[in-house]
C-alpha cells in the first residue's frame, strides 16, 4: 500500500515537472524575438569543471552543483567556501602578449603586418578572466547559496583589420534547495528534486581598435580610457530545476533544466560616465538566456579496501547536453557532436585529483590538490565557439585557488 502511494506521488511529481518544462519551452519559442544571451551570462568559470569536460548533471559534490544540477543540494557533502581566486585565459592571449613584446624591440608595423600575424587576427578570439575574490557560498543538507563574480577582457575580430575590445564584470547570486521523494524502503533509492533561483548582473564597456593600433590601445586601457565608451548593463533572473536518481549503488542518473525561465533586460547607455551620472538609457532591450535541458550519468564504483589505499575515489561521467536546442533556440542549435560530454576524476591518497574529459568535441585535462582548507585546480582544455565542430576552436588554460571546508 505504501509503495503504491509513493509510486503515485513520484509519478504525479514527474508529470507536473514535465508539464512545466513543456509549457516553459513553448513560452521560450513565443518570446523568440527577445535577444539571446550566451549561457556564460549566468555562470562563473571553474578550473575543476573545465578539466572534466564541463558540467555534469549527475555530479554533485561541491559548489559546482549550482551550475550543474540543483538536485545535488541534498546529497552534496556540506561545504562552505569563503573565497576563490582564479584565472582563465582563452585563445592566443599569450601569443598576442609575445607579439607586443616583440614589437617593442623591433618595428611593430612589420611584426603586425606579417602574413602569420594577419592570419591570426583575421579570426581572433581571446579572453582573460579573473574569478573572485568575491566568491562565497554553502551547499549541503538540502540547501545552497552562492555569491560570486568575475571580471575580464575579450578581444575579437571585427572584419579583417578591426578588433573589438570588451571589458566586463559579472555578478551571480543564487540560492536553492533539494528534497527527496521516496520510491522504496532504502533512503537512497528515492528521487532527488532540486530548485534554484538565481540573479545575474553584467556590466560591459566596449571599444574598437585597428590591428596596428592594438599595442597603444592596450597600453592606454584604464578607467579613464573607457569612461566615454558605450556601456550596457544586463540584469535578469533565472530558475533551474533538476532531478537525480540512483537506480543501483554505483550508478547515478541526472536530468537538469537550466534556465527554465531566464528573462533579462539590457540597458544601453551612451557611455560609462553617463551611467555613473544616472542618465537614462538610450535603449532598453528584452533578452533571455535559452533553456538548456541536459541528461547525464555517473559511474562511481566501490574500489574495495585494497585498491582504496591508493585510489581513494573514481568517477566516470557521460552527458548529453542541450537536448532540445533545435526546438527552443533554433538559431543557436549546435551540431550533435558538440553535445556529448565525457569526464573522469581519479583521487589518489585523498589529496591528488587527476582529471580528463571531452567537451564540445575537444579534449580537456587537469589536476587538483586538496590542502583541506585550500584547494588548487589546474585545467587545460579546448572549446568550440561555433555551432559546428572544428570551425572556430580555441584552447584555454585555467587555474584556481578555493578556500573551502
């Protein structure tokens, strides 16, 4: 009798969640005229996640749960993070720095007009981002909250000889809860359901520069240089839902609906100084972050007493991401090859983590060292900026220090 009631309750819950997702998917299509924002608008980079092939819907063991699956709030080990400091370099940022140094020793025009450099700048994208130090939160016991920010600068080709330089600052506030719906006699056999509410704020100021003027433009960057440049402020809120289920002990399944609803407003100002002087925006644009419905599984075997002396933990992860982008956001729909994600993490002697993965058709690798109250993470990984594999691939380096216990 009790089992049948529990099954009926779980079926009713899943029916309501499915109906909510479908209704919100229909509303996404109805608001297709709204400007589409990139998914990174509502996330903060993580070296650990990047080294494992991106976020995984079935993984929930630290604060990355905020950006993977809120159902993990119930099972995640209680963790408080006091601060984080990280650096991410995307694309050939080091190559550009070497060119500027080389140009200071030789004729800069000859360096920047060489055929190799001209090819580099014809399809350039590079980004340097600093994560934190404002980054604190808690996850565990079915609850979670997070406050985190990152600042950065990107350089991207606009035409053959013009570059767009954007300076941005992003703040994400998030809070949510997870609960368990019993499906059997064992407490771990139930279905975990999670809910997350988040707010996001992004300020961005941009300017343009010719390739030949790039060294002078970068050398003069500062608060005064961007005060008279156009500025826009993006504000919005989002809702995430997640499911997590353990059918058998080593296997975990996860399903997440990120940005179930994520409306935003982009206020455009004539200049940053005008924004600071409380001038009204010259334009206000409706925007949204498109939904991302992803499925994942994790295999975490019991290694036994003899093996666990040396290998403390092993995780194998597989994900199929953004399943319905062809319906929800057809203009941003990606090749199916870019949707698969693989990841693994091997913990040695409870201190050293070795990681590898595959995301968006490109490899990833990294490591982590746990000093109990401080964790160090390093990642080297690729990312595809286009919707087709191999069209615009960039390789990235990320490192981070997290103070958590």
